[in-house]
C-alpha cells in the first residue's frame, strides 16, 4: 500500500466535454443523500455532548439538583457511551449497519424527548443513560458506512465531510446551547437543548430508511462474544469511572484501586480474544486487526491526539468562564475561529493528499503543535491581562492543524480493514478517542487544578492555564512524534 492509497485510488480524469454516465450521476446523487443522513446523525450526537455542558448551571437551578446529580447527567452519558462503542460496532458487523443505525437513532431520539420532559434529576440521569445507549448503537455504524458504502474519491470526500462535521458540531453545541438557554423558549429553560433532537432525529430516521443500503457483513454463524463483551466492559469501567469521577471526589483510595485493577482486566480481555480467535470463534475485537501496523499505530496516535484536544478544550473553557468571567455564549464565540479553521482544513485535506499522501497527518500535527506553542507564548506574554481575543490567532492555527489530522487519520486507520470487521474496527478507534479524551481531561485538568488550588483570582487562573497548556504542548508534540510510525506502516504494511 502506497501513501496515495490513504485516500483511495484516483478516479479516471473526465474531460469537461465528456458526458457523465446517467448511472454514475444517479449513484453520486444517492451517495450525497446517504452522506447527508449519516452526517446529520453525527452532528446531532456530537452537538448533544457539548450542548449539555453549557446547560449544567440551568439544570441545577431549575430542578434543584445537587452538583453530584448534574455531574451524573454529563458523566453518566460519557461512561455508558464509552463502554458500549465497541459492542455497538460489532453488533453492526453481525446484524448489519442499517438496522443498528436505525435502532440507535430511534432510541437516541426517544430518549432525547424523555430528557426534555424529565420531571426529576433522577429521571433525567436515567434517560441520559438510555440516550448514551442509542448513541453507542448508531455512531460506530457511521464510520462503517463511510468505509463500506463509498469508494475512491467519494470515500475520501466523505471522510473529509465527517471531519468537518466534528469541528462544526463541537462549537455549534456551545453556541446553540447558550442561545437556547438565554432565549428561554416558552419558559422551558434548558429543556429545548434535548427537545431540538426530536425533529432532527425524525428526519434522520426517514432519510436512513430511504438511503441506507441493506448490507450485512457478518456471516450467518457470526454471533456476539458475550464473555468478551463482559470482560471489556469491566476493564473500561475500571478505567473510565476513576478518570471521570476522580477529581470531583478528591481521588479517594477506590479510584486508584480501580485504575490498578483495570490493567489485569484488560489483560484478561486480550487473552480471551486471542484464545477465542485461535479456536475459530468470533472475538469482539478480532486479534488480526492489531496485526495491521496501520491500525495499531493509528489507535495509539488517536489516544494522544484526542487527549491533547479534549484537555485544551476543557482548561480553556474553565479559564474563559471562571477566570475571565465569560458567559457560555462568549466562551463559545471565542472557540469559533478554531472550529472554522478546523472545518476548512477538513475540506482541504483531500486536495492535499494526492501530493502528500499520509504526510498530510505530519503537516497537520506539526501545525497543531506550533499553534499550541504559539498559544503558550501568548499566555506568557499577556499574563493576567490575557483576553479571549488575544488567543484567537493561535486558536485558529490549532484548529487548522487539528482539521488536517482528523479525517485523514480515520481514513488511514480504517483503510484495508476487512468489510466484515469494519464495525468492530470503528468501535475500537472511537473508543481509543474516547479513552484519550478522558485521559486528557483528567491529566491536563489535574495540572490546572493543582496549580490553581483554592484561589479564584484572574492571575491564579492565568497561571493555572499556562501550566496546563505546557502539559498540552507535550501531548501535541507526542502526537507529532507518533506520526512517522503510522506513515511508515502505511508505506510498508504487514
């Protein structure tokens, strides 16, 4: 596999005066509608994660909820979603991507309605968990559909649109959340942030019924690896719970015990997958996937990249809203230049790939690291007088680098994966990103709060943000250092 195959073989050049075959035109139109449907679902799922963070204070005030309950509204979703991603992807391999996508969107949409009507904090937490189940069922199918339903340049463009959707949804959630809460539509306070998913979900369901191909990758004898599912869920639970709840609870002994126990739990899962695969069974994550250097290296890179990405978003939001006393809407507007350049870079990446191949990733992560260093230098120069406006140039550079580093990464990692393992591979990659985000928020957040201590003045917040960003710079450089391993694997696959 050569570097150019990161974005699939090039289509034959078509002369301007050569008519496009009618069948090809119809295929492109159908592919366009299919892409619109799955990207709308992607946008809805990602936007929902960010929009709820903005609404947390309003939920607490309106429902009389405790801090712990509001935290569970957010962390309960994250935990369940992270636990079920690989299982959801494997179910797509077995039962087909179309039915799993439809089922997941139906569950997610119904749970969104229930969240919007929830009478108590406890019911809201429960419905958020159901919402997470729905997202974990349909979201892994998105990458599987892109990998199996698109070919050639259309696949490259589909992954580019996927990357642009990620960037747009991350900021749209914060902006739309701030607008909806400030508008207080019909006196509903925070409830429209969930209710907005209902009409969107209905449109996605109708579109999916009309456009999604009926493809079932797994053979008739393929079945879900229940023991592997339980072992993986236990391992991820032991890892995710302390990472999510550790800071809020003050890192008691049980959090460290769970982290230690996650190591043998993951070892037990890996051992079972190897034994099951060796005797001809159907493991949850086929060991053959990890014999592909591109797949293994890409997942490691995904952990480092998403750790830095999520860590930056977390501490920047903390500094803007608590250090600089920005409103949720003002903070969202500060993030907007990063999102805009992220979207632009995602759409530009396919045009660069024919010349650079896998080195689009090298360029992207280099720009990301330079932007992070520039933001750190801006903080050192500005000190406590720093403002969101002063950060915008560096944030725009970071966003452009991240945009070049997302869709090519997903396309590279999944290239060459057997079609009947596409769901499992997608689930593994998305879980790697989810674990990376948890590690980044925990690690960078730990630096931030350790430096901040009990202080609440703007100077202390600026110092804490500076030190946290130094840690984020290390993660950006680590991601850049891991790229050569991935590009070598792409050029010389096993």
